[in-house]
C-alpha cells in the first residue's frame, strides 16, 4: 500500500495526467510527470515536471527512481520505455495490459478469444488482404489502423453507396485507395453495425481483485470525436446490467490494476458489443469529477496505490460537453456567459494553442434529469460564443 505523502509518477502530461495530478495532490501525494513538452498540462500542477522524449529510456529510468509507483495517461508510451521503468518501480496497469490495449488487432483477438462479443473483423496487411476481407465481411465496413488511432484518426469507411457518382473514386481501385488512406502497415477491417447507441463503462480494479464500475455514460460523437456524454444514459436496465458485467469481466480477465474504460455499442435487438478498450481514465468519465462521490482520477490513484476503492454513486444526473479548439476561432470564448448557467462547472486543461479538433476543456452540467443536464451543458457551451456585451439570457 502506497500511502499519502509518497510520490506518484505519471508518464504523459496531457489533460488526463493533469486531472490525475490534481486528485493525487488533494489526497496528499507528490506527483512527478514526464512529457516531451515543457509546461504541459500535467506539468503545470505536478511537483516535478521532467521534459524528455518517451523514447528516452535513460531519462525514464531516472524518473522512475524518484517515485514510488508509476502509471500512465495514454497508450503510446514505447514498450521498451515502459518495460525498463517496470524493472525499477511498479507500473499500473502493467506493460502487458498496455501491450494488448494499444493495438486494435491484439485487442480484438484478446476479446474474441475470451468470449467477449465484438463486431466481425479481419486482420489486413495489404490492399490485397483488404479486398479478400471485404469479400468475407461485406460492406459497409470500417478500416482502422491497428495502432496510433485516436479520435477517428486512421479510419476509412468502405461503403459502395458513398462511391456512387464520384468519378474520382470510380477511376480508382477503391480498396487500394482505402489502404493508402489508412496509412499504416497493419489494419483491422470491422463490419459496420447499425447501433442504437454508443456508451462506455469505466471500471476500477485493485491488485486484490476488488472492482467498482461507474454508471455507464451514453456518448455522442461529432467528427469521430466525443462531443457529449450523458449519465444516466437512456438505456434499459438490462443493458446497463450487461454493460457493467462485461466491463468488470474484461478488467478481471486482463488483471488490470487501475482503470479500464470499455466502449460499447447497443444494437436494436438489445445485443451489446464491445468496441474498444482504454487502460486509463477516459474522456467519457469526466462527469465523475462533479457528479460522483469519487472521480475517475481519484479512483485510478486509489487502485494503483492499493487503497480501498471509493464510492461510484452518481449524486446527480449529469452531462459533459467537450470544448474543442474550434471555439477560439473568433477569439477568446465568453467564459462568464457559460458560468452564468446554474450547476455548470468549467474545466480547462492549460493547453497553450487552441487548434480545430483539439480538446481544450469541458463543461459539466448537473440537473434533476439527464435530459435537462444535457440541455444545460449544450446551452452553456453555445453561450461561450456569445457577445460579451450582450445582456444575460439565463433565467433562474
């Protein structure tokens, strides 16, 4: 058990690391963060910021000697670095868990071989294999890169209906074009499923096997980027039960120590399919900062330190709306207008450069119902683009 007063190391300095560091410091821990970017979001609130490339094994090993346990905030830490760190200090979740979850093909093979429901898929290593896989799976389908894919990057939808009337596509071998567009040496072709809704469950697990799952969040995406999460989701009780059961079973099978986010689809007939795994805090779990007894970040800390897990009780219905760099297109957003809305919390990540599609922060709204929370979060986000000189339109 690693008690308050000791030092936690986090590999990765983005917003997830920042919110983890805030939770750790609130509980009395010291935090060291390693990231290639000076003054990164996590570095701004950590006790020590180490600026080094993730490929710098020597720097990572020096970093490990100064902390008591190491965790991470994203999947693209090189395996060599993580393994070297693990020889010096405990790493949670383990490098073995990260090895599976960072690669879509290994992830799909783990899930299917252990009996967890997934969409039909095929591994593809060339345009020729893609063509053969399409013959087996059919269209529509989605080609995804096996690694380094995030927020829709490295994904190509294969649907003949989209190609009709496009002379440029008609003049190309569409499978070759799709393979080139994906841009990586290994891909996964997945059958497109007409799902009813998308949702996710974040499960915490300790080294002793104690688990706790947060309520499922129903997720809406825009341009393949999470836009809004609503809790509780508009799901029947049987779907909620099945989703939590699946998340806990997967975390247990992986022997996760820390957090595991499980993204899922619900089909029209009630079948639940597992889409992707993330062995870390997740964007869809940000609502827990304001709406739950224990946030996902404090829960990650408790799990990796061997402390008892906190309550996952939802105190109020909630909605989380992402704030992307697009909001800065016409200048600084009108923060005061958004904060006039009752029970709305603003979380900004300390990133210096707003870019289209870049996650800069989020809003969380609480209300008496999930639908009302969603409406409030969206209204507050829209108010960010209002004229600072215009009168308030919020009524209490």
